[in-house]
């Protein structure tokens, strides 16, 4: 099985990429909750007394950290992958902290360790802890209704002075993706219940994948030559928003990058994008970026052994959704 997005260092079964961070809904064996708790005590809060794995999110493992029997922190273990190297994640968290310290609204950044770091090695990846916030994730409908407030927060972020630690955006779609997918899908996938359905779905859309990849390359070159790059969250959709007593905030800042502002505007209603002055070609670029990087990650996912659990169900639905999209 050809490895699309990783180099084999951190993944399962000798491969890496998004597949190395599957099974988010069940507690991992590495690290264990006890290991997470010990690390939190050592680096952040000696009085922490419990770490409870939370079956939330899709892409990293999370734990609720209690102190004196009440929620104190939200711990995350990010994987080290080719698409998101751990060093860039550490830099993104440090940059988010600078933005928070400078008063940019809506930024929830990881807490510093006792020596000032925002990320420590853990389980082949990196552990961070953010403050526990009493709030809830809005539904997609609620986020749409509150899109104007989202735009206001994004405008403040985009107007902020880029921190020195802020990584720059680079295209996330692997070079030569169409050829890699064609090569990877030539023979049957016996990796699990979704192996063959995923392979056949990909084979049926090879021509479209090639078209999308070429268009993405052209637009990425245009973006590299354009001006006006700003701090961008990268994934400010409703699942990364939280409604708290003080209002709306963004969480999950590992995707923070200096990039064209359109990177943050994909889920904003078109009339608000137009008011914001979004350039259609840049919106198209980041829609294609999302689609192609998702496809690459799912190729790795279903080319590896999998059992057909809840994460696999969601991943296969995600693959089918990306493959069935028309041109933007």
C-alpha cells in the first residue's frame, strides 16, 4: 500500500498520515489516561487528580483534566504527521498565545508549562492543555445564524500583527496526488471492511482528482505571488467554535498559519464573503485544498487495517462527500 501523506515514522503498520490519528472515539493505548495525567501534573498542574478521555473531535485525542474533583483543563494529544509536523503545531500554539496576550478576541490558546512551553512530547505526538471553558459547541445552523459575529472575530484576527512564531501556510495537498492515488488503487485493498468500497470510489473519480489537483497547483502558485497574508485560524467552522458566558471563541489553534484571509472564509455565507472583499479565486483555492488533503488522508486511512467502527464509518462518509463534490 503506497503511503500518501506520511513517511512511516509515527503511523500504524509502518505508515503515517491521518491514519495514525484514527479511532478518536475510543481511548488510545498510547498514551493512556494515566500517562496523560502524570504529564499534566509534571508540566502544568501538580494538583490535577483525574484525566478522562473524551470521545469528541476528529483528528486528535482529548481528555478532561480535573483538579479537586472539578474540570480544570482540556488536554489534547496532536499527532506528528507529514501534513502537520509537530514543530509547526508547537509554533502555531506559541503564536496563538501571543495573539491571546495581545488581546485579540476569540483566541483560546494552550496554557504554558512550568518552563513556558505550549506543547510537550507525548505518545509519538505532542500534549497541550487549554483552560476548561463552560460552554457548548454551536450547531451548524446556529453558526450560520451567527455568521456575522464569526466574521467580526475573523476580521480582528486578520488585522492582528503576525507573531514572530507564526508558521506560514504551504499547500497541504501532496504533490502528484492524482498519480499517487492511481498507483495506490491499482490492486484490491484487503485492509478492512471499507478497503474495497473506498478504493473503488477513488478509482471512479481519478479523472476529477487529477483536474482538481492541477487547478489547486495553479491557484497555489497565484497565492504565493499575491500579497496580503494575515494570521488565519484555518478551520473556524462551527465544530471549532465554543459559546461561553463571554460570547463566542475559537478553539483548536494547531492550524493557525499566515495565509491569504480567504482561508478562513469557506463556511461564511457568500454575501458576507463579498462584503469582506474575498477574492473568488482564493476561496476556490482553499476549497480545493480542503478536498484534496482530505482525500489524501482517507487514502492512507483505508489502506491500513481498520475494523469498521464509528470512526471508520465517519471517515468513509467523509471520503464519499469529498469525491462527490462538483467544481467550485
